[in-house]
């Protein structure tokens, strides 16, 4: 099978993820969409690794996974705290930082 | 021998350092220390003079290089001395008259508790003045120039508890600064033009420089000379400088410092010779000042201020002579030396009179003093005869030569200058006779209580006397004061004749200043006759006005000219209106300009930045998702840009 199809799939997943981040209000869903985008990138990296016949892309994919894991830990903790204090997980409600 | 030159400057400098840093333990011996160091400098000067006379005219100049002061790249400033005939003349005058005045001050300042400090300042002055005349480059000369300015400031304001003295000191300092600015600009111009400011190279290369530049340098040097030598238009400080102790007026504001301008112009002769326009300015300043000072001198009732006007006028003669070029330089310096003798003598005489009259300075409160102070009378009288140019005395020889040289300038200019100098001689005779008659002749006006008048707050009876007027007891001053007066009187009588013998003085200075015989349209005999006639005319008029008639003890209102002359011909009013008020308006305008233009620009920038950031701030909505769109947009732009760059 032509590896290019994987790139199409990665682009599709990234688009879905990006659209989700922009459209959805629930922080958990936004978070999941971010994960989706990260994984789309991982897929693209691995595909390129395959295409070029070296391991660079796969190594970067591992890095991404580590960062994503760390991000999940911090992010979820923040979301849970916000939910506890405001009883909602809507990202639009947490707009205190504006002037 | 040249190693001794630095000693000339060092001796008084050490004296000044000792006296000013020595503290109270030197209070009792300070005046002797000061006098000793001044005399030591004079002794070194005499030794160098004797050595110089032993050599032929062309080998008389000595040089001593002490150290490199500021060696930076192509810029070289050295502390180096040059002792030639011109400097030698000044060294002898400064240390000689200086030593005499030190001796005189021992008596004059006897009751002043700050006498040690006074001698310290006097020594400081001597050191600075010697540095000025011994420097071999303009920058070191400038150091001495500023040094004498400082000493003059300190000594005018010596009685700083008197507000008038403190103000006079400040005024002298500030007016001098204007001139100093001229000198510093001249030095900078020299450096850019010649690449150096040592006398030798600068004065030797004037031939290869454009006349415009030389004129600019010359005019700036003239401005400097005007400031230091109290010439129009920077003359206003000299009258007020008389607030200082009288020995200071004699040494600094009559005999030596105020002649520094004449030295500067004579020393820079090569520049002026090559810049006729600057020379014309010099003679114009000299001619105007010699009349200006003389007119002011006629109206003053304060004996020191009358003498100050006379100093101004006599220096006007010197500047006039120095502006005439090679036909005048030698005579300018000759008049400077003879003037140093008789004017210092006159001031010391005035000081002696004040000493005996409870520090009264108003000549209308003097009169008939010749019986009470015979030595002062005789020495002052000889100085008086010398300054008016009585035939046979010093002033006669030196002033006569200047008048002759002025006529020799040639053309209409020569007639105008000669006429001004002759008129000045007549007025000199008039006002000096007036001083003489009011002080030593006539009735004894000091016996009666002064008439109170609004102009003279001092006329009110002193506290503690119970309102009773106690007339002063005029008495002759102690020997320590009369001795210098006698020596100076001898100089006033014989110096001129000695210098003119066989043209000795001209020949002595010729290698430095060069000399050319002027061709006067009127013969020398005619000039001498005319000078003598106007001299007796002036004396006669003064006798008619002040000798034959009793002098009122309160000044009459006087004519418009008299009243203007009493106010120094309105020079202070002029300065006030033009510079003080003008300066005030200028600063007000500048402040407004600063508020509107500069502050406006700064505040405008700040306000526009504020508005701009207010607009930018609206991008920051606080909605996470709008930030996400911005990031996505940004990323898309980056990717698009990268692709586009690749395509190109």
C-alpha cells in the first residue's frame, strides 16, 4: 500500500482535531481534539520515516508522545480544578485574563 | 640656567600651598612666608635677567620642557616654559611689584584676622600670572589665564562678609568667563588650523594660512583680552573689583593681571599682523576704552573707582598701541611697565590715605591731607605727575610714543586715533588733577560731620558714638607701607627715561615683537608739544573747577553726562537691559518652546503609543478559542510563507 495514504489520513485527523478545538466548548473535548492533532502529527512523522527510510521521524514521534503524556497530566489537573471551582468545564467561561 | 625657569612659578606656588593648607599655626608668620616666596621668585627672576643680558640678542630666549601633559595621538600638550625678552619683562614687573605689594600688605592687612589666607591668595596669583607669561603654548597660557581669574575672584571677594564684595567678585568672574570663552575658542581654532598650539609653530606658520581664519582667531583673542583687561564691551567688572583690599587693586587690577590682554595681543603679534581686520578691531577697542575709562574716571568720587577708570583708560592706550602692529608693540609693553609702576604707586597711596582715614573712600570727605601724610603725598604726587605725562617722568615717555605711533598709523584712521589719544591725555590730566586736589589740597572737609543723603547710607552716624561725629585722625602709614610706595615712586620717575635712553627698551624687545619706525604725518616734536599743551590744559581746567573753588562735600547733581559717567556711562544698565532682560526673555521663550515642542513631541509619542496599544488590546478577548484561531491562522501563514519561499 502506498504510504502517501497515511499522510492523507494524518491530514484528515489533524483537520478534525483543529476543527474540534475551534468549535467545541467543553474543555475535555477540546483536550481530546488536541490529542488527536498530536497523534495526527505522530502519524505523519512515522510515515515520513518510512518514506525516507530512516528513523528520525520515529524518534520525534516518541518525543511527542512523552510531551503529550506530560501535557495530559498537567492539563487534566487544571481542567479538574476549574470544574471544581466553577462547576463547568466550558472554555468560554474561563475568560478572566482579558482586560 | 633654563632649569631655573620652573622655579619662578614654583616658589609662589609652594608659598600658596603652605599658607592655604598650613592652618592656624602659620597665622603669626604667614605674611613673612608669603613675602619670602614672592621675593625668592623675584631673586630668581633677577638672576635669569642678568644671565639673559650676558647673551647676544638672538640667543636670549630660553626653553624648559617640564613634562608632557596630555599626549594623545596627534594631540600634544606640554608643560613647557619659554623665557624670552617679553616674558622676562613681565616676570620682573610681576615679581618686583608683587614683592613690594606683599611688603605693603604686611602693614595694610595687619588687623585682618585672615591675613594668612590673604597672602596665600596673593602667592597663588603670582604663580598663576607667572605661568601665564612663561608658558610656551596657548593651552598652558590658558591655565595661567584661568588661575589669575580665580585669584582675582578670591581676592575681590576677600571681605566676603560684605555683600557688595561678594557680588563684585561674582561679577568679575562671570564677565571674565565671557572673555575666557573667546580664548578657548581661539585655542580650538588654532588647533584645527595649525594642528598645534605652541607659540613657535603657530606664530611661524601664519603666512601660510588664510586671512579669514587668522581674523577669526584674532577677534577671539581680542575678546579674551577685552575680558581680562576690562576693555569695552567687557569693562564693567573693573570698577566693582575695587571692593577688594587696596593692595589687590594695586597688584591685580592695576599693575599686572589686567595687562594680561596686552600680553596676549603682543605675544600673538604675528597673527594680528597678518589679519588687518582684527587689528582694526583692536585699535577701535583701545581708542574707545581709553576715552570711556577717562570719562568715567572724571565723575567718580570714590578714589579707588576714579583710579579704576584711569586704569581702564591707560590699558586702552596699551591695547591701541598693540593694535598698531610692529610700530606699537614695544611701546604698548613700555607703557605697561611704566603704568605698572605709577598705577601701583597711586593705588598704594590711595590705600595709605584710606588707612589713615578710617577706610573712607569718598574724596569729598578728604581734603588738605598733604600736611598729615607727607610721604604719601609726595609718592602719590610723583605717581600723579607720571600718569599725566609730565615732561621728564615715566608716563611722558611711554604715552608720548603711543600717541606718536597712533598718528603714524597713517590716513584718516591715524588722525582719528591720534586725536583720541591726545584727547585722552587731556582728560587724564583733568581727572588725575581732580583726584589730587580733592585729596591733598583744599579745606579739610573730613572735620565736619557728613551730610546725610539717600545715596550715602554710610553717612549716618555710626552706632556706639551716640550720634556724635568723631572726625578721623589722619596719620602717616607705617614704614612697611611707605617703603614700597617710595620704591614705586622712584620707578615712576625714572623708568620711562631709562627705557627711552638710546631706545633701550625697543631694542631689547625687538627680537620678539619686531619693530618698525612709524612715519608720522606730524613730527615727533609737534606731538610732544601738543601732548604737553593738552596736559596743561587739563590740569588748568581741573584747577579752575576743584582748586580755586571749594569742593562741596555732597556731590552736586551734575550734568547729564556727569550723572551717566557716575553710573559708569550706563554700562551696567546696558548689560541689564540687553543681557539680563534679554537673557530672561530668551530663556522664557526657550522654556515655552521646550514645553510645547519638545515635551509635545515626547508626550505625543507616548499618547499615540497608548492609543495604538488600546487598539491592540482588543485582540486579547480572553476567549481561549479565539486565541486558538489566531494560532492556527499564524501557523497557516507560516506554512504558506515557507512554501512560497520555496516556490521562488
